[in-house]
C-alpha cells in the first residue's frame, strides 16, 4: 500500500528561533531505546500498510545527522525486510553542516543514504548568527563539498526575504549558491511561525518582517535566476535539475500514500490519517505500551482526501488533473473549484487550464495562498 516511509528523529543540538518543527534538545539520548522503539513502530506500520516496495525513505527532524550511522543502517535493513526496495530507491537524510556531523557523511552513505538535504540556510556569518545557527559560513561550504563527495545527490536549504534583505543582497547570495552546482535547492522565504521565538520578537517589536511587495520581488528574482541556471521551480519553494526532484516530497504533493514513524510524524495511508505522539518521552512510552507510537488515527472521507490532494497539488508547477479525482476519490474535481473565479484568475495570468489540468501560473506563485483562497471552493481551504 504505502510506497514511501518517513522517519522522524526529534533531537537537535539547539532550537532555532524560526523553527516550529517537532524538535527537542536533550542532554543525552538512549540510542538503544530509540532503536527498539523505531523498529517496533516500523513493524506496526508494515503490518497495516505493507505489500508494495518502497520508492523513497526520508529521515527528517530534528537533526537526523545526529543519529549514529549504525542506527540508520539498522533501520534501513528493517525497512528493506518489511517492504522491499524498488530499484533506485531514494533514501534522503536531513543534515546540519557542522564539522562534527559532516565527519559522518561517508559512514551514512555506506549505511545506504544516497541523498542528503543540508540545512545551510545562509552563507553569511552575520545572518547565521541571527538565525541562531551553530555553524559558520565556511563550515557550510565545507559540508556542502563533503556531501557532494559522499552522496549521489545533494540538496541544501537557504532562507531569504529576511529583514533588511535587498534585491542585490539576494542576487549575490543566490548566484553563489547556484555556482556550487548541486542538483536541487530548497529556497524558503522567512515565515514567522506562531509559537517560535521570532514570533515573540516580532510581537515585542524587536524586528519587523520584510515588506510583502519586496518579498514578492525577491520571489520573482529567485524564479528567474534558478530557471536560467537550469534548476527551475517544480514546487513553490523547491528547484531542481529536471529529473532530480525530491521523489519523497513529490509523494506528499501528489497525495500518494506514505507511512510516518517517530515522534510527531504524520502519515496518510489506506484512507487514514495518522499522527504519532509528539513528545519523545510520551512516544517511547506509547510504543512500549501499544507496540506503536500512534496518538491519533482517523478515517479521511472522500471530500477531505480530495481537498487535501487539491491544495497540495496546486503547489506543484505541474498542477493537478481534475479528471482523475472521480477515479481516485469518487467525486468530480470540478466540484472543488470555483469555476468563475478560475476563469478570472486565468484571464489575469495567475492560473492556467489545459483540458482537465489546472495549475498556478508563475505570476500567481508568489501569492499562492491568496490564489488558493479565491479558486478553491468555500470551506475547503485549510488554515
């Protein structure tokens, strides 16, 4: 059933002020206990969502590069036994570019990881300090070089549209990033997420987010430069050499089944949504008690599946085929769309329509949330 597996490692050396992911700082981690729990949770998922070989595995976090390579290897061996692997399976691990973690790259590759996603975020020391990162600019460059030597495929993240950012600042930084020569880049505008330290700083007036118009100009510049360099956008914030797109993330955006294990991990498989316990200690207790870490499991009814598929799919440059919705979800895709507003947005050049397939045009991607709020039928747009 499930073709993809997500494994969440919740631990970080430090909590970044912009991060709202399920990450935790602990003085020590009992690796043996975590290996036992993750293996048990994996087996529980395979019991209900097995039957097809995996096409992708993604270690996310937290900071998975803090995992001992031996643990990664053991988890991959178990996944191979439970599901089997498709030829050419994509196995991605998120990593921070500290020199300590970079020393593990060769061992992680030997364990089976063939794609790494580096949380570089910036190649400027002052910016990295402001973002609360523990590595410096040179460490980021060194780690990127080490990753390119160790892994078949390398991606790295950058954050832009920071307070005070100008078009010239970002043009220079992005040009330097593109010159590194990786086949994939994830380029995110700074978002002030509720519950983060940055949200508190903004509320207290410590800094103000960048002006929306300038942020839109930076987004447009990003699209132009990446496309010219041969890494066009395939999703709102993700850019790749054609054929080098993240297969795992495409599973999410194309709304295909995946299992999620580890603290706070989400899953979508067999018409059900699953959520694991978020707090690491609660997760361990749940697995010991029940044999799995699920905190919530519920049925996804057809309309909810269809609306999720629509909202995820419209993030992709390829858009969605509304004609497939009848087969997949038992309801016409057109019923999810405000047809008059779609016509209007197409006339404005913010969306496009080719037969049964619709998508957001380049001019609309910088204001994606507003476009979705217009075109998706009332009651379907989720906060």
